[in-house]
C-alpha cells in the first residue's frame, strides 16, 4: 500500500474507512499495521475505529467538523447546545459537537475535535435538515431550531422552569416558528415537553421576541 495511492484515493473519499483500503492491500493484518504506522507518522488522523482523514498538511481544504461528525457515526444529526450555537441562538461558543443518534451513546475525542453522541429513541429521530457546506462538496444533518430546543428539553432531568430558560440566555429567536414548535412538541407525546414549549413561548413573549406565525 503506497502513500501516493491513499492521497489520490482521498480526493474522492474525504473520510477514509479502513475497509476501503483493501483495494490496495488484501491482507487485513498487514493493512492494520500500515494504517497504524501512518497514524503514528502523523499522516493519517484517527476519528474512530476504522475511520480516518488525512492530516491537515495533506488536505487541499480544511476539515468540516459538522460533516465529519454526522458521517462517522450514522445515523446521527447535530442538535442540543451545538445546534443552538450554530444558529446563534445562545451567546456561548460551543466547541464539542453534540449529536443525537438511534445507536448507543458515544464520546469521541480526536485531534480535529470532540464529538458527543446521545441516544434518542427512533420515534423522536426527526426534525432535522440537510445543510450543504459552503464549498458544496459535502453536507451534514442538523436539527431545525425548534427541534433543537425540544431536544434539550427532552434530555433535561426534571421540569423546564423559567429560571432555567433565563440561564440559557436565548437570543435571535425572531425566526422561530411557534406553530412548528407546538406541533413538534405534541409529536413527542410528552406532557413535560408540551409544558416546556408553552413556557418557552411565554418566555420569549416576555422578552419581547416575536416569532413567525406561519
């Protein structure tokens, strides 16, 4: 397995899976050894078992962490605090990408970034959109703003309270669709989520924020 072959191959496949490299080395044991050497040499960066990307110096473009996060553990979509930060609905910058998945929970700490996957039942795995990256070469899944809020309510232990909402320091909520929020809350079939969404609506009215009605 030659390094030049991997460089050419990576132009077509931004995330390199070990099994893909079997086209260059049929012996799996030798392949594992070669990959380990490339990781140790700093030419490949391990994202998780069997998933790699080229080191920055060999990249023609920078990493899109959102794309990587939703493609190395599938199915998953970005939500919770990171999604709210992405939409600039909270002032804090969130560095760990938080995602939801129907698979088991997983926490990945890589040289590129940290990715935390929370398990959610498949009946609640909806309400996300596909975002095409600026270079239009890849895409990722992220919760709609309304779903991201409700996902946070879903994972919070106990009731949603006004002090809790105030601590979140919500901002830029003008484009929220409250009818969609209510519809999504009803779909959870959870009294806690419905109460939380109603309180959130009261909260943003109190703060003087007007949401879209259609």
